């Protein structure tokens, strides 16, 4: 019982982390508080659904098309919609407020387009739902795949950000865009790149989540909310933090559902969130700001 | 600043005057359409439910009536003009929209919104303005009292208790025949529907000497119910009952399949009777029990399903859609019988009943539809009340899941 609760919690947490990691890039580096984030996750879910049901392309292969596509789409969103806001913002606070308003509008545009194309119905398809035995716990294969992606993306990006030149540049922009300019970092490019990268990670999340969750055009906000909690809890801009925070929430929910009451799973999420904020306001892996 | 504010005021004033004069102009013309309005959840959490059970039926009804030349009132036949609002799944928004339909759009009739909460919210307003309220997607234990308080309101899906009692009675039959043990595991979504049905279900099952070995709720919106299923699996219950909403219904079916939890009776909540369920689980839907059901051997029902597929590109659900359609047929016939769009006359006709619908001879509020249904050979058929004509034998025990193994 305990091993099952922990393993299903880890897969659940992997899903949370997966959905949150794109937002932590967009918010952490580009300083865009993207309220349309969840809608972009859902867009990828719908594309995966169409690939699977209309063309018989399995979602994992579909990623080869969906990742570059969403990278380009998010690049365009940043260049067309957000660059003017970045240019006129006098400071970070102003950019955050403006980007919240702009992406709030974007949320309704994306939702409206999805609504016209797909209607308000629930969507769901069957892929890799076979049972896999992991140390005595039976888990659906698609959830393990999602967990695998979460770990690879989380650790991979962590290493890229801390060990490579471009990663260092991205972190410099995240910490202080004005000073980053002084050491010849193209801040606009770096922000745009991070935003597009975050969008691509969101799309990976959307595709993988669509394999086991029922989704509809109006569900984006659920993902935005969950992602926001994970991002803030893990420390804004820290992918490893998002991974760890996601896993903590997943395991906590699963343990509470098994040993206390399934009705308290949402409550425990917020209790942990509050505790983290009280003890470490900048998040588990966040750097305290002066 | 000063100037721009004045300018804005002037523009608004001019626009309002223009609008008002055009409205009077319009009003002076002879009536060319009958106006029917509704506010329904096109976005927000209620949107998938509305898109399944409500919107396609309304649109199909309007199209069918207009294709046939329009609504016949007395000796005049005019097309229907629709005034539609999105209530964004919020009661406040729905109340505003319905007030607008009544006061500004001055529609002739109003069709009901989607969902229990929103129907409850708009009921007093419709009542005050004298509009009939055929609530096609509300399940509430207060249904009989509400129908008395607002005399032109009809709570078509009845009370949560009736579904729970009918289910418990049916299970008792199986227990008495020695087919299932007395252990039942029950879960419910922590929202209006789940709470009412689990409350009624708990009482009804305990009255019939069932032992509830698991009885918990889970939060609204949760689809990850694997830990619950895994807990229940080891409790030895022959019967599993979930008063769930569609995402949860699909989630727990999937997770039961993965975990190989296959009780003799598998009862899942709203969403089971949706065509989505069959599309998603294929042969594994076989034997799953839920609320609702359709007599597809009945030519009227079969024809309705065929028309719905042709119009909306998908099947209707086998519960609320059917009742909704019967209510539209009733309203249509009440208007024709009254021979006028005078709401009082139409309300009087509605109260008389005796309409010819896909549910047979029908009076809004009749509970003459299936309370318990089951997927059998790709059709969601009615199994209880067993006294109803065309009741199917239960497929028992539920066949093993196929796909996951």
C-alpha cells in the first residue's frame, strides 16, 4: 500500500512538474507572467488528439512536429505581442503587470479559437494505457513516460542552465537584465529564446498529459493555476526546483488520499504551499532577493 | 481630459439615441419572427456538459422548426430567431443574461441553462416574469418543493434520491438472488451532485442491509483517482459505486482498468452515458452501469439519435439529452396548442401535459425515463426501473477489462 501510494504520487508529481517547467522558464528568465500558459498546454493536447485520431500519428512521434511548431509559435507571440511591452517597461514590476494584462487577453483569444474549432466538449483518447509493474506497484505506461520526460527535461535544463555558456547568459538575464547587457549579452534575444523554449516545454507537457487526462477547451486555467503553485514553490526560474516541488506535491496528495482522506488532496497542496512560502518566501530553490 | 470625457459622453448619448430609435422602428414593424432566448455555458467548467446535453439539442430544434417553415402559432407561421448568451458557467452571469433576455431582448420564450446550480439561480427570475422554466439538466432533492414554489418550473431530471434509491433497490435484487455480497465501495465528487447522490445512496444502501466498506469524497476536478481505486481493490466489495463527474468518471474507469479492478457491478456517474465513454473505452465499456439509459429499439428514440448524429456530427448522451429533447417537443406542442405566444396560455398548456414526445406521452416533470442503464453491445440501454417496458436484463457479472492486459 505504501509503495503504491509513493509510486503513484511520483507519477502524479512528475506530471505537475512537467506542466510547470515551461512556466518557470517564461516567468523566471523572460519575466513574462504568462496567464495564457495553460491554454498553450491545451493547444498541444488538441494537436496531439488530432494527430492521434485523424492521422494515426502517435503522440510521442508527434512531439517531433509539435516541439518546433510551438517553439516558433511562442517566438512569434513574444516578438509580436510582448516585445512592445518589454520595450516600454521602465522596470520589472511594470513589465509583469503589463504582461499579465496582455496574456490575459491572449488567454481568451486562444480559448475562443479552440472553442470554434473543437467546441466545448470533453476530449480523450486511448494511448499506452497498458499496465506496467514497478516494484510491485501497477502504473499506466503513459504516466511513466510523462514522469521520464519530466525528469529528463528538469535535469537536462538544470545542467544546461548551470553548465553551458548560453545557460549562463539566460541566468544572467534572469538575475539582472540591465547588467547582463554590459557583458555583451543580447538580452532581447535571450528573453525571447527563453520564452519560446518555455512554450515548447509547455507543449511537451500538453501532449503527454493528453495521453491520460480528459481535457476540454476550458481547462487551461487549471494547468495555469497548478503550474503557478509549483513554480513559486520551487523557486521562480529554477527547473530543478519545479521538478522537486512537483514531486513533493504529488507524493503528498497521494499519501493523504491513501491514509487520511481523498477529499483533502487539494487542501494539502495549499498547506504545503503556504508552509514553503512562510519558511522560504523565494521558494525551495529560489535565491533570496535583496 | 475634460474634453475627452465630454466627448465620450456625447458619443455614448448619440449612440444610445440611435439605438433606441432603431429599436422603436423595429418595434413598429409587424412581427417577423418569434424570439427564443437562452443563456448557456459556452465557456468555463460547465461548457463540456452544456456542449454535450444542451446546446446541440437547442440548435437542432431551432433548425428543424425553421426548416419546416417556422413555429406555427394560430394561423401564423414565423421562423424562430435565437438570442443566445454565454453565461461563462457563472450563476451571476446567467442571472444577468436571463434578465437581459426578459427586459431588453423581450424574447417570447426562454430555454433553460445548463447545470443544477445555474438553473436554481435563474428560476426565481423566470418565475417572476411569468416564463416557463423547463430545467432539463438539474438534479436536486428539492425538485418537488421547487416545482410547487415556482409553479411554471419543471425539474425534468428529478431528485438525486430517486436515482440512488432505484440503484439501491436494483442492487438489493442482486444481493437477494445471491449474486453479489453485501459489501459496497462508494465514492463521490465533492460537489452538489455527488454530495446529494451519495447522501441518498448511503441511506438507501444501509436501509437495504448493505455494508459500505468505503465511503469517501474526492475534490471537484480531480482525475487522478488511482490511489482510491487501489485502496478499494483490496476491500472485497462486489459492487463499486461512483457518483462522479465526467473527467473523474473517465479517470477512474481508466485507472480501474490499469489496476485490474473489476468488481461484479461497476457503477460510474455522469459521463458514462456520453458517447465519449464508448469512443474512449470501446469494448471495455461493456457492462458498465450508470444513470440514464435509452430504449434504442423504440423507433422514435432511434430516429432522434440518427438526426442528432446527422446534425451535430456525434451521438447525444443517453440521459439528459433525451429528456431535454422531450421538453423541447413539449414546449413546441404547448405553443401550437395554445395558438398564441401569450405566456400564460402556453404555461397552462404545459401544465396539462399529454405531449407526444420521444419519451412517449409526456408531461414535463414526469420521471418516465431510465434511472439505471448499462452499456451492452455498444448501446447504453435501460435496466431499471425493471417494471418499465423494454427493461434489459443486466449483463452480470461485468466482463473483465480487455485492453489493459
